[in-house]
C-alpha cells in the first residue's frame, strides 16, 4: 500500500491541470456566516499556501451547483446547499516564458448551511482541514485583507464589494 506522501507525489506528477490544452472548470462555495467567511488554505497549486474558498474540479456529468456542494463537503465536512451565483472568475496563470501554466473558469456560488452542527445559537464546531487543504477557518470579513488570498478570491470579493 502506498504512503500518503507517495499518493501526493503521484498526484502532482500526473497533474494534467498544468499546461492544459483547454480551460478547466472549477466550482467553489462562498459561505458567509455571522459576518465571517469560511476560508481554506490551499495545499496544492495553483495557489498553494494561499487562502481561498472551498472548491475544486467539476466532474463530467455533474451540474455546477452539485459539484460546488460536493467539493465544499469534501474540503470542509460541512453540508451546504448552493444558492445564487456569487460570481464567475477567469483565472489564467502564465509561467516565466509566458506560456499558459493554468487556465480555469471558476463558477462560485453562495452557500447556505444545512448542517445540524450549525443550529442557531450553537458555537461554531471545531473544523479540521481535509486532504486538499492545509488549514480551515472562519475569518471576520473586515480581517480578510490581512490574509494572503488567491488572485481569484481577491477578484471575487472585489466584484462583490466585500474587499
């Protein structure tokens, strides 16, 4: 059986997201809760070690809302329902030779919590970062500018007048 580090190495070696022949579709969830936003610290590129909203790749045959809910649950263990579109962000990252290293179209939804652990009046449950995240936390909206966030999250928050 492979060690988790070997699995991560294999994942990075076989990363077909780098130098793509077509754009990839990403889906994400913006959870605003008690004047805070839920952020994850990305473990992998693009944006490794930067804070962003939970999200990931849309699977073939999956609706964008269903994909956003699935990715959110996988990265946070929080059950949510995708509501209105929060925003669409084009992310094109070039390498030092000006070649396209990553190209994503990111579809982001506002999320509504449907998780019983977040009933009115209860304390926020302890959150544990899952496999694709290095950390997870609720951040007061007024403090978001003190965090190192991805360019795509910065654009989304500016478009929504949250930054």
